[in-house]
């Protein structure tokens, strides 16, 4: 069976039927994550030597995109897991890599902090040596799958070296980690994204991921291409989901006194055409970004920055069109469109935010240093 054949029944049988409840109750999609783990899909990017499927970013994007058509909350949990997993594939120890490959370990990124906010590359949380242990203190501002994941790929200021940051593997259930309250947000309501405070969290010095002070390199070289592309996959999947729901609604809804459907109105069709064009442009940019990364093209970093901002902003436009063409019906939960409209708003404020990406892209094309 291909990974797509494995994924499809999980989406249609488990994720899609629970998507409304996940959103309404702000409930973490535990059944979906367990099913994905049992089917081997949480180990999609883990090497075959450790028991994973040994697949890459292109396949991960397909998984995230397909899930996002049904439930963007679940898609973002999986997106963050793949981003953390790829860091652990490079720097993690064998047991955690094997656990991820076996689908028994969910991970995520804990980068953003209360004091440096969306500038995730500049943690202010600290790490200090204490014998064979390292003590971490931080006020993480947003962590997807907070207290639901098994581990966090965690950033801090370096222990002793020069540099912007150091990465750590932090067990998610450590007692010195705390959460003030659960997540009750506008969108992606099922992904348990909350602040986490670390007050004297003790990890082993062995839990350092990569060299001290080199966290920035891993963030830019490994995490950014994966996160930007998978966030784009989430946004494009979400657009496809909104568009197909809107098309179903306008095709099946009639003005009986005129004996015509909403789709018979040229204005409605023109809006849908615009949404289709925008979605296809976003899909084309995503495909080109995957090609650029796969072949290490010289414009790869530019594409990586572009694809997240372009798809995040386009998803806002496409879900806006879906709301418009479905009229008042789109305000009701049962059409499933207002949920995607709300979910779409997260990508543009997730780091690098669209406005930060515009600044970086502007610097890159005018020959200025990014940092
Ligand atoms: C649902 C959700 C899940 C998340 N999950 C995670 C996670 O798992 N791990 C994680 O580490 N983080 C996560 N984040 C955090 C995210 O990556 C950002 O750090 C966060 O959304 C930024 O919000 P803020 O209010 O702190 O931004 P601020 O930095 O306060 O930004 C406010 C506004 O200022 C703009 N701005 C800031 N700097 C610049 C600049 N230099 N140029 C132009 N404009 C600028 C921003 O674009 C934004 O519009 C998540 C966020 C959300 C919404």
C-alpha cells in the first residue's frame, strides 16, 4: 500500500467525521494522531534504518495537505510533528528516533517566546549547566500540541558558546513545565496551542540537539524549509477544502422562484473562478518550492520565504470568497466554511509571519543581509 492509500481511510473515517467536534470543543485530535501513528504515518520522514518510511518533504506535504482539506487543526499538529521529527533525525538519539518511527512519539516545536514573540530565531530563555544536567528557563508563548505531544524541540540562548541559540529535546511531561490554561482560540482550535513556562526544567546535557550556539543554523537550514513548505501545504489543502465545499453548496442550492441554482449566477461563477486560479497559483508555487528544495536550486531560500507568505495570504482570500459565494449559509457551522475561514487566519501570523517574510524577501531581492 502507498502512503496515500494508507492515509485516505484515516482522513475519511476518523479525521473528517470528527473535524466539527474538534473545532467546537477545542479538542485535541487524539484518535487521529493515534491512527496516524499506528499506520506508520507519524514515522513518514523517519529513516528506514530506524523503522520509518524514509520518505521526504514532498510526501509530508501531501499528507499535511490532504488532512488540511478535512481538518486544519489536525494538519497543523502533523506539520509541527514532522518539523520536530526532521530535527531529531539529524540530531536526536536512537530511542527517540525509533519511537517516532514506530508512531509512538509525537513531537513539536517550542520556539516562540513571550519576549521575542514572532522573532522565533532569537530566544531569550536560558540554559545553564548544573553538573551533568542543564537547567532551562523560558516563557514559550505558543506551542502546538502543548502537553499533548511527548516531546518539544526547544530553543534557548546558548549554554556557553557564541551564537543566537541552542536546541534541546525536552520531555513534554516534566514537572517544571507549566501551562496556565488550555487553548481557546479563533482558529486551529483543536491543536492545543498554548504558552508553556519552564521554571528550572532539568534536562540531561545529552539532550542537546546539535552544537551549542548552532541552533540558528538548524532553524534556518532544517526547520525553516520544512515548516514554510508544510505550512504552505496546510494552507493549500485548506483552500481546496473551502473551494470544494463552496462549489458543492452553490451547485446544490436553488432559488426556486427563478428555477436556478446559485451556480447559474455568472457573478458566483466568476468569484469561484478567481478562487480556483488563486488556489492553482498557490499549488504551483508549492510544487516549485518542493522542486527548488529537492534540487538545491540557487533561489531555494527565496522560494521558502515566498511560499509560506503567498499561500497564507491566498488562503485568506480564497476562504473569503468561499464565505461570500455561500452567503448567509456560510455563517452556519454545517456548511463547514466558517471553520476553514477561521483556521486559515493562523498561517499568516505564525512565524515567520507574512509581514516578516515580506521584509526578508524585500531585503533578499534588494541585496541586503536578512539579519
Ligand atoms: C495557532 C498557532 C499555533 C502556533 N504554534 C506554534 C508552535 O508550535 N511553536 C512555536 O514556536 N510557535 C508557534 N506559534 C507562534 C507563532 O509562530 C508566532 O510566534 C506567533 O503567532 C506570533 O504572534 P505574536 O503576537 O507574538 O507576534 P508579534 O511579534 O507581536 O507580531 C505582531 C505583528 O507585528 C508584525 N511584525 C513583527 N515583527 C515584524 C517585522 N520585523 N516586520 C514587519 N512586521 C513585523 C507581525 O507580522 C504581526 O503582524 C503558533 C501560533 C499560532 C497562532
